[in-house]
């Protein structure tokens, strides 16, 4: 398959040596420019996740088997030097590693690498090492192809940024507006007229700030340190007197209205109303005994 992207050259070499697998070949074709519909892309992502999970499990099982073999070798060397080794622990670790390898291979849908050596649970032979590195290459290829899309987007952004910088450099300084105008970047900096205009604006701003500061200081020369009252004693007394008269007038009107309503009632209705008021007051006293309000103020009341 011809590839025009130099970043995919090493992956094409892996494809020539049949190291990509079915998913790797499909992803390489998509990265090389072959159109992929959304349904196929979604199915590829699902299969890729399953394949990576199976590869990680199988690689972990083989690594555990290698570690178990190395531990058994160390125990054999220690036993040869006269140190008693724990054979049951080694046998159990070896058995666990063999079971993990078998489970990983079954999950990946491939046969157990190194049939005779894998069944015996000994050291990794040449076939096991070959299968281990094939799985490592396949996993690395899947991870590398996953980064191709982001690398292409980043390369496109860098290419656009370089094009814009080149265009701004060749365009030169453009006409600048008097207020809020924008002009292309220029290495020579602002012109003398722009510098003079900027300095005049700064001087006017400083002059305004200094004038406001002087006016504030002039007003605060004879100002006392405490807050001055806004009303005199006579004005406050007049306000309180007016509020008291208004309050008395409202209370008088309320009493006259209540007196008129009571006069309109006969003796039986008046007695019934008095009894209802007394009954309501008794009920309130029963539900609010003496000291009720103060007890609620205490934390444990």
C-alpha cells in the first residue's frame, strides 16, 4: 500500500512483516487516507478497546510467568548454595502464571504461545518470546494509530499559524485609525506621531486625576474626624412628636371602631364573643406555660 505520509513509514514496514493484525491494518488504511464511514469507525473503536484489553492481559500474564521463572531460578540457586527454598510457594506462583497466560490467550482468541513450554510452566522459550514481542508491537501500533488524528490536526494548526505570520510579515504596516484602530505587527514599533498622541492623552489623564485629588483635599481640610449629625435636636424632637400624635390618632380611631362594633351587638352575642376570646387565651396559656419563651433560648432547652 503506497503511503504519502512519512509518519506512517514505520507502520508500513510493520505491515510488511505482518505485525499489525486485522485491526492495525484497518486503522493504517484509514490513517493513509481511505474513507471510513461513522458506523465502521464506531465498530473499530469497540473492537480496538477489546483488543487492547486482551493484549494487556496476555502481556501481563507472560510477564508474570517470566517473573515466576526468574524467582524459581533464584530459589534453585539458593538451594544449591545450601539454603532451603520454599518449593510450594514457587509451584503455586508458577501455576497461577500459567493459568493467567491461558486465560489471556483464550480472551484474545489465539493459541497459547509455546505449546510445550507453556503447558509445562517453565521458562519462556523462543516461541514465547516471539509471541510476546509480536503482541507488544501490535499494542504499540494501535496506540500510535490512535494519535495520528491529533497529530494531523496539530500539524494543520501549525501550518496555518506559519502562513498567517508570513502574510503579516510581508504585508507591512497598514494605516492606523485615530481611535481603537488596529494595524499589523511591525518590528519598528509605533511612529513618532503615535507616541506624541499617547503622551498627550496620558498628560490629560494625569491632570484630571491631580485636579480631583486637589479638590478632595481642599474639601477635607476643615472636616472633623467624626461623622456630623444630619438633624438638630429640635428637628428630631419635632419628628418624634409628629409620629407620636399620628400613633395616638390611629389608636383612637381603632378604639372608636371597636366601640361602635360592640354597641351594635346584643348582650348574648357580646357574651359569646367574650367567652371565645377568653377560651382562646386559655388555650394559648395551656400551650405556652410559664417560662416557655426563655427555655427556647437555652441550647438544651
